[in-house]
């Protein structure tokens, strides 16, 4: 039986507040593309660990691919000490909650161009990171900014690649609470599975300056590698955010 537990608006706003504890990492996330496809709830539910339920908007579940770059990673305790050089990243994700509370993100995969970042995130946060060869470039098309992004997972065991051009097509503004844009982008809690236990970690940043966007020349096999039944067509919804300054907190059981 498919779970249809609702997450209240109060709970979605609560999880967006700044945590009271001290962050451990500060990062800048830049040139974020948000590509989303609607997916059957059951197709996602079968891939989740115990304790998590599929989060939906008007009864529809979504899978997202988010390419971006991270020009800065610092420890919060020693702000002048870099944890990793600048690198590019792309993640494949969906949206979950725990019995109507703590709405957040479940990652099917995260591919990064930094082996140091991959090793650190796997060890500290138990996230499914993979090393990938990633190229990212900036340009202009029809007077609008355009990002070219290509990624290919280094492992020869699985064909996991992604390529497209994306960029904004309109003005930016924070997503309106209660909208689909808010549901897809405003996520401040991540989950990971250790093999025996569920873990979570908070992030905090000001709301994304979210812009409508377009994507072209999309070619990807990340969803296939994760076992997700995504139709090979353009995403139903595309958004762009130029930059956010992010605080990341320690993981908890």
C-alpha cells in the first residue's frame, strides 16, 4: 500500500529555520540547475531505506537532477583553512519525510570532481558519493546566461553520465511558500543510510534566488544507473539559482 502521509506547512517552514547548534562546514554553491521529473510514488518507495516515506506535492512524487559548482569549502572552526579545492558536483535526488515530520532529501547518487570531497562525505556523512570527470563552462545564448555541464562517473562498472546546457530565462525571487517551486528547492535536511541505521544532517542558507530556466541537449544515464524509471524526455520543470552561501551541520542518528 502506498503511503500518503501529509507534511504540514508548519513543518516545512520549521525545518527551514537556522539550527541552534554550530555548523561544521561552510560552502558556496553556484550556478545550480534544478531539473525535475514526476515519478510514480511506488517507483521511489521501493528504493528508500526503512523509516523514510515519499514526500509528494498534490499527490505527485518527483526526482531531481541538480548540477552546480562549489568554488569554496571551508571548515567553520578554521574559516581560513580550505577543506577541498573548488570542484563541480551533480546529484540525483528525491524528496522524503519521516511519518509527516522532517521533510528532506534522499540522494540516489552524488558525483563530484574532487576525490577528497568524495572520500570525506562518504566517511563523515555516509552519502553515496562517486568520483566523476566533470567539465563546466559559462556562456551567453539569446542574451541569457547559459551553463554547459558534462559529467561522467569514473567507475567503469556503471555507465553514469550527464550532459546538457541550462540557464535562466526570467527574474529571480524566493519561491512562494506552498508552491511547487518551494517544495522542490527549499530543502534543508538530508538523509543517509549506514546499512543498519538512518542518519540525517541539516543545512542552512537563505532562500534560493530561484529563476525559471530552460535546458537543451540533455543526455543522461544517472537515473538508469539508480534504477529509476524516468522517461528520456525533457524535464517537466527547470529552475536556476545563481548562488547561495551554505552552512552544513554535523550528522545525527
